[in-house]
């Protein structure tokens, strides 16, 4: 892509958005992967695919040579969305209204993928290379916590392999760059009671749902807004029939834990929970966990450099952001690899039927990525 124009970049974005790819649709995710692979091959990248498992699509890895050798840049993006197949037809068709371009996954995060690939294609079309080698890693299961991809991300992100990680998740607050992310922990709660006919033998039963209800109140009372530690019971299932004292109930707890010590504290409290009714069995099982990462001096240097480049382009960033939502940058940042996140598009409405990006951001944000690829060197790396 020699010329970076709003029309060309929006067409590039829409080519990604037109392929519906909910996480659970491995075929759809792999169609996105095939599109990404064709773009990478066109700029001379070598390709590796890691076959998915358990109805998860493949991981795609493309390696783009740099002008310099040595540890390079790991560019992270994800191909999956939360939107089911059919969303494009209704209720979120691709369309442009003023400065807003709509579509499923256009903001989170196909727009970011498209501008990152366009930045690399622009360098190639103008006879240039990124200064450092770039490993492009496209993830198929980020929206469900990257259970399949995490070990591969962490292996690819070792400091000895890559000096820097750039994540093209969407920009926060219409222009901020993410320099840290809180941890996200999930726990599974199960109660097992004693069934009985709810009419004739109610007193003989022990309700799993009643116990679960009491546990939910206890758990959500652990929220501490002053420290930004929140616990949300977001999914609850239980019972089989209204005339039966319920035998089983299950719930999933989503925890925001800004720092590792918060995660340890929440874990200890949840694992120490006891049944209010001794006749009801309570089980608490840890689930997926994205560790937090905090701003380091190396991340500060990366941010300062990006902010300076943005000023030169004439589309300044709006400051730093500590994000509550997780990304695959949590894994790399927690490993100590300098990670700059939120380098994707500006917009709003992620995971909703009002998801959009700002067309006016496409050219300057792509130029910012071009300049980062051109200027980042080993001095910004983990061992600088």
C-alpha cells in the first residue's frame, strides 16, 4: 500500500470485517487467518501456522525481516470477535455514517489489525523495511481469554526473542495509549444440595440455588472500589424444574485485580469460602487468569517515543491509559517485555451493536505505526 488514504485504509479494514469470526467458529477465524496470511506473503514474510484445538482456530505467525538483526518487535493482534455469524446482515451491517464506520469487530480489533498490516505493506511498497525484525502473531481466541494461545504467546514473547511488544488493540478514550493493564481472574463456583419434591417433601431438600444466592452476596461484597478491585458474578445456572428443590447451581465470577497482590488476596478469600448450609457442598475452582502488567521505565520510554512521533504527524495521543479490560499484552507485559498497547483505531462500542471506528483516525494511526516500525531499535528493549 504505497498511498495511505482514508479510502484505501477503510477498504483494508472492511476486508477484515467482512469475514465473520466469532471465537467458537474455527472455520470463520481461519478464513480471517487466510486473509492475513495472503497479506503477509505479499510483503515477503515467512509463515508459520499452529493448528488450533478444541474448536479453536489456528494461530498465524508471520516473520518480516528488519534492516537490523537481533531481537525484534512482536506485533500482537486477535482475529476473533464476540459477534455471532449473521451480525453483518443484521443488526450491525458495515456502513459509514459521517466519520463513523460500523461493523462487527471493526473497533475490537480488526481495524487495528488492518492498519498494522497496512503500515508494514506501506514500508514494503516504498522499498523500506522495519528497523527491527517484526514477528506478527494473530491470535484466534483472545475474546475468551486465550486459553489455547497463551503458552505460545509467552514462548514467542521471551525477552531473548523479542525486545518490544506492540499490541494493536483499540485506543482507549478516543486517543490514549495503554501503558498498563489490570489483571483479570475468573473463578467457577458450584453448589450441590439435596433434591426433594418442592411441595410434598420440601423440608427434606437442601437448595443449591439458595446457597448460591447467599454466596453471591458474600462474593460481591468483596468488591473494593477504593482499590479498583471488583468481583462480578456474571453467569448463574441452576435447577431443573420449579417443583424440585434444586440439586445443582453454578456461577462464574469475573474479578478485576489491578496488581498481583490483589489477585493473591482475592484467590485466598474465594478459596476459603464455606457453605452457609453444612448440608450443601461448595466448590470453588480457579479459571482463566490474565496477569496484570504495570508501567516500567522501558514502557515509559516507548510511550514517550510514540507520543513524540504522534506530535510530529499532527495527530497527538491524548495521554497514557491504565486499562481495566484484558488483552494478550497482559501476558507479555507480565513477563517483563516492554509492551505498548492500545495502538489500534479510535472509536467506541466494543462488543455491542453500535461498534464503530473513526475514519479520520485511519491515516494518522497508520502513519504512527509506520514511524514506530521505522524508528524502534534495541535501545527500547528489555535489556536497555
